C-alpha cells in the first residue's frame, strides 16, 4: 500500500510536517475546521478534508472525525504534531486499533509518561533526581496543607495530565494554598479533562532545560543536546536557544545520559523531549517528558543538521535511525523567537484579525516557520502563535545580532504582535550575557512597564 499520512493539526506545524512528507515522497492529507478553510496548510497538502466546526472540540479534538478522515482518504499513518491530541493516550490507542500508525510513541508509553506522577516514579526508578513533593494525587485541601508543610513553601500545584504551562499555580503560603487549590483543580479539569493535581517544591529562579531524544524500533536511542527554554511568560515559552548558555560540558553529558536512560526504561520510540529544572548550584531535577515533537525543535535542527520530523516519519515506517550518538555534533548557536498575535500594551490579550503588509526576513542562517500570508484571517479560536523566527550563527553573540536584524525586518500590519517585546529582549543586558532564569520575563516586563503606559 502506498504510504499516506493524515496530519491531525493546523498552522505552522502542519506545514512543517507537509514539507517533510513531500521531501520523503509520502502523500499528505490536511485536515481543517470550517474556520481554517483558507489556511495555508490546506492549500499546500496533496489532499484536504474538513473535520468540523470552528471550536477545537468539534474539529481538531474530535477523535472520531479525525480517524474517519484518515480511513476515508486511505491514510496508513497519522502525525499529531504538537498540542491538540498529540499526547492523548486514548487517541493514540484508537489509531492503533484501526491499524493506522501513530507517529509518536505507543499509547501505553504515552499513558506512562503523560501522567506526571507516574513519570516522576519512573524517573526515580531510573536513578534520575526529581523535585520533592507529594507521593501522588492530592485529593483534598487538608492533605495539600500537610504536604506543603512537609515540603515547605513555596510550592507548585500542578495538573497530573498538564502541559503547555496550564494547570500550574505557584503558592507562597497557606492562605494562597487555601485560595488556589480548588481553582487549580478546576483549571486542570477544564484543560485536560482530569482534575487530578499533585504538589512539588517550587525551585526558585531555576533554568528550564530540555533534552531532545529520538528512538527507533530497534532499540537505538540518541539525544540531540539541550535547549534552554527559561525565557517564559506565565509558564509559556517565548524564546528558546541551543546550546544553553548555562550548561557546561559536564552537565550536558549528565542531562543527555539521564534523558536516554528514562527513554530506555519505558521502551520509548519516536521523538520526545525530557524536561529538567536546573538550580543555582547546577543540580538538575526531572519534571516531565513530552511525548511529541516540540514547538522549539528547529533550534536543535539548526545546530545538529538533523531533520527531526523526517526522522519521526522514518521511524514510524520501521526504518532505523539514520545516525548514531557519535554522529551528533553541535555546531554554532541557534535562537528561536515565537511571534504571537497578542497586544503587549493590553496585558498580552489575543489579537485576531487580518494580516496586512506581511514582510518576512531572510538571508543566511534565517528560518521562518509560519502559516500566515497577506490577507490571512487570524481566527480567534486557536493558539495565537503566528510564526517561529529561528536564526543560526557560529556564536551566540552573532546569533543575537542576527535575530535583532531579522526582527527589525519582520513586518506584520493589521494585528498587534509581540515583535517589539522580542526585539527589546534581544538588547537586554542580562539576556545578552546569558544571565537569566525562568523569572527573567516577569522582571524584564516590570522594568519596561513605563513604556507601556506612554
């Protein structure tokens, strides 16, 4: 049977997958909601099929519609991208039962690692340090108070099946715990269909470091170095870079070894990312594993020269990895900025609307992953990310300079964006010197708040 892949996603990641499939000579089927009928991924794929109304629940989260679309168009694999159903074990299991290949790990592995409590247990068993916290789900406020007293404040309340920065609350004292415990459970239920939460010690001023791994069905597991994702706003990543300016060679080796060890312990297959917090003493702690392609995968591709999405697809079709660990060489430095449709002058409120006068930067070492075009209507229903701007240069200093120029030349009219904020960060002394942690953005925004009140 001729290989054909249904892309169960939208936006820039759908286009990224289409590009990889075309280069591999594999047929592609795009799916779209009625709100996305004019989206670029629909125009670029070999085939496209509508899967429902604008709300995600009626389209991109509708498992039955997605699988029906795959069967009706003759697809033998589904690539979930990131977000939506990418880490949904039920969806992966339904795909498997229909004898369609899920381009990602098995539903069983997603179940093990998608449950953050179970993932921490597996990490401990693999000899990987984890953050101190509750032994499992915290069912009620009384138990939460007892755990908090043992762990000591500040603490985090986190959704058991969370991700994307949602379902997390930072708690500094018992009064805040009383106020936020039930609210966090409700947020977890609303976002992930599961109100289960757990508690862990909040490590102050940490670095958020993640390691990209990829594994085939023959037992080969390789890591592709680390990414620094510490530039975050409200637990959502804004800028990522590789390699991390905070990680030295000794720590890099330890992180890579820990990531591979965890993946091996569960028989992992396909691409995945193991996430760690690193404290001021350069001690690291496992926090979670993302069982999918990451938004920020391009920075790793730029410094390794490895097409991670192509490798995902090859692995899914039972090919071995095209490289080994000794073949992975980190060359130069890469930075990625996420360009969002949001209004920085109005508490970063989403800014849907029609894109006008779009000018995209280019040149050596500049990459733009996007789905927008002139007169494209940014819908109000989905994530606000418009594009990912990625640069690569021989050194970090040169990469920052290249990013500054690229941001200057990236023009989007008709809607509000965060381009100015990103540009200012690229000139911030602490960022330029590589002296930043997960609190950087909040402190940076506080330092320029007068500009927003002009």
